[in-house]
C-alpha cells in the first residue's frame, strides 16, 4: 500500500469550527522536501484556502521521486482547457509525476461562491474529463481539438497556445466521490477514485466499488483499472491522554460531515439516517457545540481509525490494505524523534 500526506505538512486537522489564521505558504518548498525525505510515496494538496496548482508547482520543484496529487482541485469553475494547461505544465515540470484529482463541489458553492450556472454533476464531470483528455490529445498529436458536448464545445487550437507534446503525456485522472453515480463515472472515464474521508471500508466495498464496476463494464473496462485512494479520518497520539484530545477533534469532524446532506448515503449505509438528519437540523440552527456530543464512541470508530501511536499503523493497514491502492497518513511532528517515528509508521504501512 502506498502512503501519501497532505500539505501543509505536520499540522493538526481543524475541528468543527477551525480558527481563521493568516496564510503561510513560505515553507511549502521545504515541507515538500521533508515529505520526500521521510519516505512517502506521494504528496497531495487540497483546494480549500490555496490554489492547488500553485502548491504543486512548488512541490514539483522541491522533489524528485514522489507522486504529486491534487486531492482535489475543483473542476467546474475552470474550463477544461484551463485545467488541461495547468496539468500539462505540472506534468512537464515534475517529469511525469502528476495525478490530477478532480472534484465537483456542491451546487450551492458552484452557484454562490463561484458565480456559475449548475448542470447535473455526473454528466457534467464525465464530459469534463472527456474534454480535458481531448485537449491533451490535440497537443500531443499536433491537431485541432474535436469535442462537442452538452456543456463544452472545444474545436480551436492555434500554434501560439499549443504547448506541444510531452515525454509523459498520460496523466492519471482521479475523481472524488461519495454517491454511486459519480463512482460509475469514475469507472467509465477515470484512472482513480478518491472516496470522501467519511466513506468507510464497508461503504467503499459494498456501494462504491460495485458502482465503479457498472461504469467500467459499460465502457469496456475493468474495475481494476480504477485505483482507490483514501484519506481516512485518524485520531492518534502517543498516549491515552493525548488520544482523548484527538478523539474529540475527530468527533467534531464526523459530526460536521454527518450534518451534510451530500454525505448522507455514507451514514444511511450504517443505519444512521436519523442521526444525520438530527445533525443537519442542529447545523442549520448553528448549534455547533451540541453536534459532537451526538457522535458516540461506536460511531466515531466506525468512521475513524482510532488508536495510540503503537496501534494506529496496524489499525489503518487492517482496514484498508486489501481494498485500496494508497492511503493518506500523517501525525503532527515537532521534533526529530517524532519525525523518525513518522518515518517508521510510513514504512510500516508500505509493508
């Protein structure tokens, strides 16, 4: 099993209502070098506060070996041609190490945060990937693009804007998903599937992978053509006292996810529909402080890997090793001893 981590590196995950902090991007280059030195297989970046492609540019310059993942970049606010150009640039800069992870975002954010019109997410994302690959192909083959779909009509490329072919033109595309229909889209057109952290191993195996298989069969592919990459919720610390603190932080995260209607299928599958409805009502009422208390220890351990440092590697490996290609994993580190411990954990997961 491959192991990845996410930048910013070595920080605690925020809880339900993370504090607003000034952005600090000055140490991303050194953080990426540190990640590679520890022994990770991949480094990923998110699109929350910072542009993922700028982050990956720094990581590409700082590293030589590890895969570089956008986990994930939001597709719809960008034209497929814009995303194609950013990915082509990063693939050249990293000498073939990019994995382009794309996500849809929910309708409210597309309309109200990005100011765009909405289309049904599944067909839109499928066409997006097809258009993206058509632009890449036109650059690699030296021809005009020829994509005509319901959302995009792309038929023009002139020499001034054609970057030309790459030595490593095959860029893997990984799609984020929770619901079965997006899993079908991944099975049909993607190289990878990135389940949301709230997707348990049981949900992945019983709901997501069968849906990937449906999409793959329809496209004449195999479910094994689609790599699964997870970023599990993890509560870990050196001792029980520290673990109790981390459990409360992750409990708040589970409560937030359970309150989000888009993620409800992952709770329905475990018989927790009523809980997710209750948490959604508390969220609408902005009764944030009450929400974590609704997540008991059994529910917490259903959705998170929980254990001390000497337990957590076995827990993560037992849950995911037979099911996925790679897992995200990290612990906050502030001392050389903690960095050495993390390196040994990464090696344990890889083994």
